[in-house]
C-alpha cells in the first residue's frame, strides 16, 4: 500500500500541446511513435512542428530548447547552459553534449571577497561577477551540425516567431515575475519582462523582438553569430559594466564537449545518464548500486524509503568529497560507480536506524543548486532520443540583458563553491574541488537520463537543484517496480530528499501520512516539511513491444496548488 496521501492530485498533462500559430501536434486517436514532454505547451508544440517538417528528435530538441528560452525565460535560455543526452537509433551512438557554462578567465578572488576576506554579498548571484560564459547557443549549433537533419533556419523558426509575435503568458510566468518584480525592475535592461514596469498578469502578450533577431542571427551565422561580433560585444560590455571580467577570448574559445555518459545496470535495466561536470549521474549510479544489495518494497513504504534516504546520504557525501569539473580535478568515477564500492559504502547501512551524517568522515558539504531549471524529453518514430536539462540558474538569472540582444544572462557562477566555509544561496557550504578557476565548469546536479528495460525506454529528467537526483531516483525505482509504466504516476509521485547535509529528510508538504512520518522518525531521521512542492519532471516512454510512445509533464509545472 502506498503510504502517502495525494492531496489535490490532478491528472497530468499527457503530451502537453496547444494549437498555436498553426503548429500541428500529434493527431488524437492514432498510436503515436514519437513523443515530447517539455515544461511549456508552446515549446512542446514547437518540437512537434519540427518533427512534422521531417526533423528528427535532435532537431526537435533544438526547437524546444529555443522555444523554452522565449516562453520560460526565467528558467533557461541562450544566456545559460545545459546537458543534452543523445541516443542515435541508427548506430546506437550515445553521447552527452556538455554545453555547461564556463568561468570567465578574468575572475579572481577579489571579485567575490573584500579586503578582509569577507564574502561580498550577492557577488555570485547578481551582476557581472555572477555570469558564466553561456553554452546553450554552442550546444544547439553543435547538435544541428552533427546530429540534426534540418538547418537552424528551420529549427529555430518556431521560437523566433514566438519571440517576435509574442505569446500570452501563463500563470507560472505571472507568479514568478511577481516574485521577482523588484529584481526585474532594477535589473540591467530586464524591464522587458514586465508590463509597464509591473509584473504582468496572466494573458499579457510578451513580445521579445530583440531575442527574435538574436535567434535569427544564430540561425544564419551559427557559433560566430553568438560568440563573435555584435552580440559578443554587447554581452562583454553589459557584463563588465556590471562589475564582471569577461574577455573576448572567453567567448571565442568556448567549446561544447562531447562526453561519454555514465552507464550502469540496475536489476536488469540499463541506465544511461549525465556525466561530470554534473554530479547527478554519478549520484544516481551510486544510490542504485547501494540499493541493489537490499530487498526493496515499494517507494512510499517507510522501510524502503529509509534505505533510499541512507543511499542518498552516502552518495551526497561522496559528491562533496570528490566531484567537480573533470577537466580540472581528477575524479575516480569508475571506482565511485563500481559494484564493489557500492557494496562497501552500503555496508554500514542499518535497516532500523539512520546513520548520522556527522558520523561519516568530515567533509566540506555539497553544493545545493537552484530550482530554476528546465527539462525536455523527446523520442522520434525512428527511436532517436534526447533528454536535456538546461538552466540559467536562479529565477531570471543574473538580471542582465545586454542591450539590443534579448539574451538574459545566467548566474551559474553560484554553482561554484566560493570557499568551504562560505555558504551559498541555500545556506550550505561548498567543496574545495568545485572552487572557481578560469574556464572551469561549475558542478551541476542536472540528471538527464535514459532507462532501458524489457518494457521499453524511459526518458526523463527534472529541474530542482540537488533535489533533481532524488526526483529521478524515486521515479526510476517506481518505474522498475511496475509491470506497466504509469507515466502520470511517475511525474506526480510525492517526493522526499536527503543530501548528507543538512542532516534531515525534506518532504513535500501534505503528501505523506502521519504514519509514514512516524515510521521514518522512529528510525532516527529528522523530517522537515518544505513550504512547497518541488520539481517539474518531463518523462517520455517508448514501448519495446509496439513502438508506441507517450509523454507526461509534471502537474507541479501547472501550478496546481500543491504549495
Ligand atoms: N544550476 C543548477 C544545476 O546546474 O544543477
């Protein structure tokens, strides 16, 4: 029996789709062999429009990423970065396109600490010192050139149109703009996200003509269109005027990196997930590796959840000890995800009692990234797949839009650890391995993932900072426990989280029964109910049996009132 309540449960959006500007979605009734899940129906529609034009899943992912930059500008965009996990059906090639932002080469400690060594408040969150070199435009160009079938002039067209003609903002946009109203009023050229200086109401048509011109420029000139010339000049000027230290070479030398994904097996399923500089895939492999040694019940049963919490505790402990950009720090990845190591790490898990985090070897604690990210999952009729998680970090990023560009710049520098004793935006301390160094990529938690088993393939991911790992882990456990995939159940299931420090189990409000809480507390876990639900999972499933595909979007993304 599931030991939780599903208060205010609402059916999730299956294949979010809105007919808008003539986009054509999947015909109802017919069995679909392609599916898309994204955080906004207009982005989903942009992806379907590209599939209908003969594009593959990679082309669709480009269109969706660009459309999300327009319709969900507070989460991701051309001024940010991300990871695109690809599977090419024809030859089975699987790769993670790492389009993560990089630290500019001019940054020094003086940008973040005053003469007395005290951290400068907000330096990694707001203004020029917060902004890392964006990776998304290079990622889109790379995917188009190497994996796509259609030119960027076609795949970026739906987003360009949305930016130029405008779109009616939804309840989420209105709520987030209200939350960040003062930030947007006082930001560098961010007033375009408001309506006459105030947070717009639902239905307000937001037009972004400069962003449309930027998308056209990238479509026409590719990498050079963004990283050189007029746009590059505008970005450097805006960032440096706001106290940053960007150099032209930081932009021209930006490189997408193709990385081998993290791969492992769990109880007969093959899992492919994010590699460093995301910590997410390694944490997922470690948790499932540890859990493989136990007989598990259902997720939602306290005895099983206790084990999941203990696995998370240990994986996040290792994250803090070892993980960072692998081009700067030697990380023993193979050892960390090996079965032997998982067995040894799990050896001190007590079935009846919580381990205290401070009983594990002392370590600087893990970094806790923002919630303001987005994920998209795509499969096409040929079986090509994309799981991509992209971000500008905190809501509306660094609050800088270089004049004439429409590009909202990220504040991904906050994903670095300034110093072990300096807490980040979430009052947590950081790790030395993840300290700022020129051209280094900040450690991430983004976990785009494929799960293949006898049923078919599940493509999933979510926003939520370090809570991404627990979201994806819980969904995978639930998926593997059921003979028939219930996508709606996966994206809407209640969530809990543990990340080694602080030593507590965070739970979504109003989703767990008093009995469950009592059982978890009896094992010695401290429980903290969050003040709101978290995540916005996007999942796609393609069945092995008949190739039929389905998609589901997290109802939390619709602001359904779980808060
Ligand atoms: N900025 C969120 C992450 O990279 O995980």
